[in-house]
C-alpha cells in the first residue's frame, strides 16, 4: 500500500481532513475505476475534480498532495494514499461490503491488478492516437519544468523515480508523436490480454468466477476505452464483449464512463478523418 509519509506531503492542510476525499479526473481510467468501487460500496465521499487536460495535476498545490502528479489520490481521515490499485484494495479492506477481492485469492487478484497496471502506458498510447487529437506536444516545456521542480520528489521517504517515467513519456510524445509501431506494440499487448480474459469467460460469468470482483472493474475500464478507440472487441473476443455489455448497463459503471458531448464530438470527428485516411486502429495495428 502506498500511504504517503508526512514528509512526502507539502500541502499540509490535507493532513487534517476528516472523512473520505477523492482527487480525480472524469475521464481518467484510474479515476473511473476508483469511482466505480466507491459507487458499489455506497461510500460517502467528497469530490475534488482535477482537470488534467489543463495540467491542474501538475500545479504546486496538487504536487504537494501527490508528488507523482497522478490521479486519483485518496485521503481518508488525513491519510494520503496514491496509486489506484492500492487505493481500490484499501477501499475493499476499509469498506468490505460488497467484498470485491475474494477471500483467500488476494495474491491472484494482486496479479490481475499488476498486469492491468503494466498496460497503463499502452492504454495512454492508443487513447492519445485514436480519441480526440491532442497535438504533437500535449505538455509544454514550461509545464514539464514545473512538474520536475514541484512536490517533495519523495514517496515513502525515498527519492521517487515514477515522475521521471512520466516526464520521459511526455518528452517522447513531443519528439516522436504516437508512432504506428508504438500502436502495434500496445495493441498486441492488449490483444494477448483480451484473449486470456476471453478464455476465462468461457465457463464463468465473471473473470474470477460467478461473482463480480475487482478484476472485472479494472478490466471493464480498459475494454470500454479500447472499444471507444475502435478496437474490434465483438469480432475478436466475443465472450469478453458479451461480459462487457451488462456491466456497461449498470448505473454504477455507466455514469463513470459517460463522455461529455463536446468531447464525444471531437472523438467522432477525429475518427472520421482516420477512416478516410485508412489510419484507424484496425488499419494501423492490423487487427
């Protein structure tokens, strides 16, 4: 669990907050996952929306709360928790009804969530290319300079390398854009993962059996995003597509993945241009 030490936190007022507070962004995949868990558990929580499209996650106040500059961040009675899979695991322990990590299968669940987390930059790669256009350099040099300098730079009292990984991603996008090769690699990783999930669903209602679990919530977010990007889910993974539909219809899930009308319009226009140019996800990745 990544619960920050007081020495990691520069925005000190949050240490005195009571109750459950979530810093999140509406279309962040990790934020969506966390909000679905909160919905299913009927947790009373206070929302703090962080508009990452405007780099609000990279300003000094937020970096003083989360030195990695990522969302979500959970605060529970002054405890500051970062990293979404640690957050949802904590929520399952603190608010155990309904239980989403099956008893006795904690290690198996940790493996599912770790694999999901390993694909996060792949999700970002495909999302940036096949949803709305963001330009060659989504983060300016000035914003990245503030990111480097902001926050304590430590997690659990030690110099943290995660921010350097994030900065390298933004610098690479500014330099190279999202290349066809990067798309093919990321789409291939997702296809392998989805094939495994499709096999699991051959004789089960949910990924870990007959009850909804945290694995379903985590992978629901990725399946939803890949479908929005034009991934041919129904054709390639029919059982996974059939699993997805009923979850997408549940209000606890549906309201967290709704897309604002203006963003949906931009997505549709971007994908129309890609179809005309023969540059859809299916075309580029050879799906």
